[in-house]
C-alpha cells in the first residue's frame, strides 16, 4: 500500500490526453503537449508584469525558471533563451553602476535641501545609493553565514587547517576562501541563476553548486571570474591590515590567498579560469598568455607558470569563442597582473618583516 502511494505521488497525468507521465518529463510522449503548460503561462505573465514595473532582475529569474520547464529543442525554449540573454546582458551592462543609474532616474525625488545645494547635493544623493550598494555587499557576506551547510562546513575546515597551521592562519585562509565564494554567489544572484550556498571541502577550498545553467559563455565567464575578483579584494584588505599592524601572519595569509586565487585562474576543468577562457577568442587567449609570462618575469610568482602553460595549451589546441568578450579579457588580465603583484608584495613584505 505504501509503495503504491509513493508511486502515485511521483507520477502525474497529461492535461491533454490523460496519459501517465514519468517524473522529469517536459512533454507528453503521446500528444506532445507541454507537461508544465499552466506553470509556464503563469511564469510568463509574472515575468512580463515584473518587466513592466521595472523589476528586471525578478523578470530574469522568472524567465530562467520557465527555461528549466521547456524542452531544449523547441521554439519556445529558443524564445525564452533570447529573453533571458537580453535581460542578462542588461544586468551585465549596469553591473555596479545600477544604483547610480537609479539615482539619475529618481533625481526628481531628491529632497529640496539637497537639490538647493546643486552639484554637491547631487553628489550626496548619489552617495546614498553607493552606500546602499556597499551595505548590500556586506549583508550578502553575513547572509552566507546563516546557512547551516556553509557555517558548519566552514567550522570543520577551520578545525582541519588549525591542526596544520594554527588557528590564526586557519581563520584567515577560510575567511579569504569564503569571500571568494561569496563573489560567485553575488554574480549568480545578479544574473538570476539559482545555486547552493557555499560548501567548504578541506584541502579543496569550497564549492557552489549551480541549480541552473548559464545561457552563454559570457554568463559563464562573469560567474567564474567573480570569485577571484572578490578574492582579490580580500587579499588587498588582508595585506593592508598586515602593513598597518605589523603582523606577519596576515602577510602570509595574503600571500596564500593571492596564490589560491591565481590557482583558480588556471584554465582547466571547472576552475574559474576555465570558465573565463571559454569566452575568449583565440587572439585574446594568446594575449592572456603573453601577459601571464610578463607578470611571471616581473614578480617571480611560480603559480603563473602553471596558469600560462595551461593557457598556452588552450590557446593552441582547443576550440575558442568566435567573437570573444572584451570585458572577460580585461578582467582576466587585470586579475593576473593584480594577483601576481599582490602575491609578490605579500611575500616580500612578510620576508622583510621576518628579517627585521
């Protein structure tokens, strides 16, 4: 009896012909009717309403949900993919400038006191949105700690690293890894892609599992490189704290974090660098190889040899993007140069402090 009930809960019937449907089917094998027709209609209506009231991020998330319910080889899937791509490109174009753009649209709502101050008042009005943006990023960092899987796996990682390196270094390394992973989460949220909370795996860093796939190479690159971008900020903060306090352990943490983020730029498998490399044309890939070589020559950061070697292999022997993405190229090069320089600075500052 219990088994029969379980089977009945897992199966459903086609709204068109009444045939029993196995789980995960998107079309009825008998009449070819869409299994989730009613849900798709509701999602389309909600997405259009969200777009009309200017909630483009909500619309993007709704269209992505609809995309998951459509068979990939259908005209509807192609149409919804086009909508998702357009909204994603819009979110991509705004990026961090979204709060400032919103301020421009709402200038008429500026308080009279600020309006009477002219350019200074406008600057203060825009600063309000910049401050809201920064607070939002801080809230996102704290929000990750409310997830049980993230918090407990983070604590386990700290305990493992503690036995090897001591509690100070363990806490610093795990904190830098956490900031890196939240960078991925922030990019996924901006693109409306559902994903799990960060999960720490001692010895392997941490992972964020995607529940939806990016629609193109550009999205894949944004999602991948966001981790090292946020990770670079963590390196800068840690290195500045090391200089201000004179604690060489912070310099060691900064160097390790720079090394770790550089390792993630190796364009292989599912590493962040591989996601970025997919969006680069062949000539762009060779430019990255050249920059990696120059940065290694200037800094002596040996992790760059691995990045450059794999990048050269990808540039020479693997398929590349036809058009290439300029923003991905700029971000990749900036990360290589920036992390190489930060790693060099952290290593030499720590060595100098130890000598003193």
